C-alpha cells in the first residue's frame, strides 16, 4: 500500500514538474515574442538609439551595442538601430516601426544576416540612404557593418537626437545615476563639464579643418579655371578698339581673381569659402560683359552661373531638370547644357571626391553649402537644392551654427522631432520596392548577402 502511494505521489510530482516546465517555456516564449514586437522595439528606441532583441544577442555583443549607442548619442543625431533575429516578420516593418516610435530620423535594421535602412526625407534623402546601405552590404561582421554605416550616416545627415534619450536612464524611470553624476560634476566645480566642452570643441574644429581641406581642392580648381579663362581671353588694355568700359570690365575680373586667391589663402573655416566663390562669380560676369563688348553683342543680363558646374560661366536660361529620384525643378543653365537637355542628353555635372567615390556636388558633404551659396546667393539656392542631400543638410537649424547662414529660407526643422504617426510614408525611404517603408512588399527585406 505504501509502495502504491509513493508511486502515486511520485507520479504527481512528475506531472507537476512537467506542467511547471511547460509554463516556464510558454512564459519564455511569450516574453521573447513580446520582446520582438514592434511596440517593444519602438519603446526601447525612444529611450536609447540601439535595440538588440534578446533572440539576436548572438548577432551583436552588448559591448558593441553600448559603443554604438555612445557614438550616436555623442553625435546628437536621430539614428535608430535595431538588431533582430532572422525570423522576425518583415512586412511593413519600417513603416510600422517609424509609426510606433513616432520620431523623425534614420532607421537601420539588421535582421539575421540582412541589413537595410529607411529615413525621413527631411533628415536624409532616399538616394543618400540607398547609397549608404549599399556601401556596407559587403561587410559580414555585424559590429563593423553597423559601425561603418553609422559613421557615414552621421557625417551626412541632418537633425538632432530626440530629447527622450537624455531624459531617461533607459529603464523608464528617473536616472539616479545621472543625478549622482550631475552632483559629482557640481561638487568638482564643473571640471568634467568643462573637459567635455573642450573635447567637443576640439572635435568640431578638427572636422571643420578636414572639411575645409577637402573643399580647398575644389575651390583651387575653380580659381585655376578662372585664371585660364583670363589667359584665353588674351585681352590687352592698349589693344586696338579697347575702350574704357572694356578696360573696366577686365580690371574688375583681374581684381576678382586676386580676391579669390587671397580669400582662399586666408580661409580657416568652410563658411569662409563663400566669399571666394562670390568673387569668382562676379569675375566671370565681368568677363562675359567684356566678351560681349569685344564682339559687339548685347550685354548679358546678370544671371546666376550654370547650376551643373559654375565653371561653365553665367547661365543663359532656366531649364527643367529632374535629378534621379527627385522632383523636377527649374535650374539656371549655360548654353551648352541647355542644348544637351533639349536633346535628351545628360548635362555636364560638377563631381567632387567623397568617401563613396565621385559624386555631384549637391550629394557631397555639408561644406559645399557655403561653396554653392557664394555662387548662387541666398534667394534661389533652396529651390535648386530641394530634395538633395546638401539641401536636406542646409534645412536643419544646426547647419547655420556649423557653416554659416544667409543661404535662403530652407524651412527645415530638427530631426528627432516627435511627429507620431503623422509623417509622409511616401517620403520615408520609398526605394520603389514596396512603397512607404515596406520591405519591397510582402516581406522582401533588402540587402541580403
């Protein structure tokens, strides 16, 4: 009897243990499912720029995730990175995540062995996002891939980080660690804050110097081209037929040439390049007037230089042009480019060196804002650059602090704004696959290896 009772007790214990194990497994599965939900990811991203799903912890280490978080927060840019397991549903993932997070920015997702990204167009144009994604597709190491993508994105995008990143400790409560740290800084007499400010200023100064040196190559090409135009003109103030008006135009062009060289030699920041290109634009117009006087043609009207390459000289008309992936707009063109466009051919575009190879100047770095501003002035520049990478950068309030103001009303705003679900899905990374941030429709997640 005791043996039978013991057997029944043992069987009951086994059943209880089995039920407990099933309960734990079910609970764990529920937690994993909850952790993988869009709402959970969005909630985490509102508190911190990097989210790693528990089931994807083997894809990106905690140390790498922490380093990436610090980099993004230190740059004060609205970059959101999510690392998810391969089996996570992909349909409408970007759109749903952007809606749930409700913050304007750049969203990058590593899903298993695949990677893709989308962004609000005001923060980073679709073309730029596509190029950035493509530039890291060959990298199989997740940490390296996300690090390189983030570095390149931070160097090109506009906007600033959402305020929620600095108002929480990542756990949804008061940041006691932050309060203690703040108290320590106060006790130390602000020494830590002062060191941080100095470090940020030093980093900013180094970035400005690097931008100026890259820009100097392009500006030197412009100055050289203008000097060659002066030589080809072969005008002599004492030549037969020369009058005072011709001599005044020629002298003005020479003065502009010398001013451009002097301004560039003295430049210490990218925004000071604007004076250089202003001088070159003014000098080229004087040359155009001189040529018209020598040939007996009507004097040209004062027009901006050719949009595609200011070295082409003053424009002769406005022509409709539509950049790849962008909206059509009227741009000032030289006679040669007007003919090319009318014939259905591509204009001759000024390309510059970037980290991703030769690119049109309007898809290069932010330092080209002052360069373009000197040529085109403040009034027409926003319309010319609408939808381009440079135009999006110049639309951010922080741009004026870094590269100067007075380029026209770009009407931008800070990335990182809380917009909730009120955003244009068509402008949120529609790469032509599925529209509105979908992964190409029905789960076609881009960027597989």
